[in-house]
C-alpha cells in the first residue's frame, strides 16, 4: 500500500485540487481509496496572471518563468494543507503526482504545464512525479486525454459497453467496450465543457462570477438555434479522433467571437448563457453520434467533473442522448466524488510512473506505443522511487 497525493489545476484556473489516496496493486488489479479531497482557490491576482499567460502572445518569458515557480510553491502549500486536513505528517506521504497548471496545449505539436515540481519536492521533501503529457507527445500522441486510464481501472466491465464522460473546462469521453482490453479503449476530447459557459459568465458579470451556479442563469434564457447551428460548424467538433482541445480552440478568442455574434442577434445575457450551455450539450452529443454510436450504443454513460453540477447542462445533454442510460460517479456508487477524479488520476499516474509502467493509451492519444508518463524528482527519501 502506498499513500500518495494527486494535484491538478484545471483550465478554469480556479484553484488547486488535492487528493490524498491509498493505492495498492495485486495481480494486476489496482485498488484506489480516497482518504481526503480539497480544492484550494487561487487568489484573484494569481488567477488573472495565469489566464493572461494562457492566451496567444499573452505573457513574457520572464512572467512565465516567475509564475512557474510561484505556482510550484502554491502546489507545495496544497500538499501541506491536505496533510493537515487528514492529520498526517509529510513523512507519511510516499509520493506526489502533480499535473501542474496548463498554460498551452497544442496537441501533437506541444504542451506546457507550469508549477515547478522541483519546488514541490524541495518544500515537502516528498518524491514528486510531474510533467505527464510531453512523453506521450514525444511518442507521436496528442498528450491528452489522460483520464481514460483511470476510467478503465474504475469502470471497465465484461458485460457492458460503457462511456465515461468527464466535463471539466474541456469535455472528454472514454469508450470502454465490454470484454475490452486496454488496447481497445477509445477516448478523446469532444470540445468545450464548462470553458465557454464560464468565460461568458465572467465577461457578462464583469468578473463578479466565474460560472453559472447550478445552471440557473441558463435556465432563464432561450437558446438561439441560429447561433447554435453556426457554432456546431466548428471544425474541432467534426474532427475525427485522436483529438485534444484547450483554450487555443475554445478560450478567450472564441468567447469574444461568440459574444459578438450573439450581440448582433440582440440576445439577452441569459440567452447567451443558455446558448453556450446548449452548445456544450450539442457538441458532446454530436461526438457520440459521429464516433461512438457507429461502434456500439453504450449500455450506460457515466458523467463526472464539475459540469455535473450544472443542472441545465445535464438536462440538455440527457435530452440530446435520450434513450441511453446516464448516471454520475456518485449515482454509480463510486467512492470518488466526480470533482476529485482528476486529482485522483494524477496520484495513480504518479504511482505507476514510480513502478516504471506505461499509462498512456495509444488508441486514445494516437501515440506510436505505450510509454511511461512523468518525470521524477526524488524527495528526501530516495528509496520512495523504488516500488
């Protein structure tokens, strides 16, 4: 049994998710037990700086360099806080798996996450595994999505075709065919999750709100079918897998263009947010129709991620996918809250990296072969590297 901490800050850059996880493996079966989970919000100035360097031509080399070390310090602080929350000392922690903060992702061309892992290892004394995406890209892949590995461990079933759909800033899905080996898993980003909705809410509220809580604003609006149909022509929605997306496709530039088109149609604020929500739902459904349903109609779709809390979004998705059984992590009985799933993932990837085992899935990312993901920064106890 190993005790690890998984860390990630998503594309919304709201804060750092930290998961304290017991992980063991016996006869090829990985067992995962979540002990504690928390999100530690960024300050407004830090979040603003992250979003600025995440835009095209948005940050100087100096700013990115300095922010890399500052974010690393905040990730180290998150480790200390989750340990205090669980009444544990840092000495009890075997390893840390840190995704960092993405500031640029360009698929097979390159990716960059900041949050210097050497700072994390030095300030905590714990062996830290980080920078998981570049090795997959080096092997010819997209570097994303990585969540299908955890989905396979948790939800593969000998008798049922399942899809796990994570709705974070970006939406990604994992198709798990019944009786399927990991080589048969299919996964890809479908397009926006919460990213476009959040971006519009933030602009319309002049920064007072970062998201549409429970989908309340969208529930009061009307969807512009004219704008929606135009949005669904975005080339990424129709692109065949493997594919991965980020702010480069659906960030600030996309949101500003969306608002310009919506204003030209004289849409109210709530109509704009309702249409953005419908765009997320429809783009997800379009990917099912194009790339999943021709293979097999899933027996079940399991949703996770922050998007499951948006009741309007989930209602729209279920309308688009009516006839297919849907549930969430929580409804499925998994003892990992959907909000904690990505942090748990990076604890698992860190655990596997220390064992020297591959965790990318070439059928998902397009890589030429399975490779070990992550770079290892030894802590004070170098023996932690050996499992």
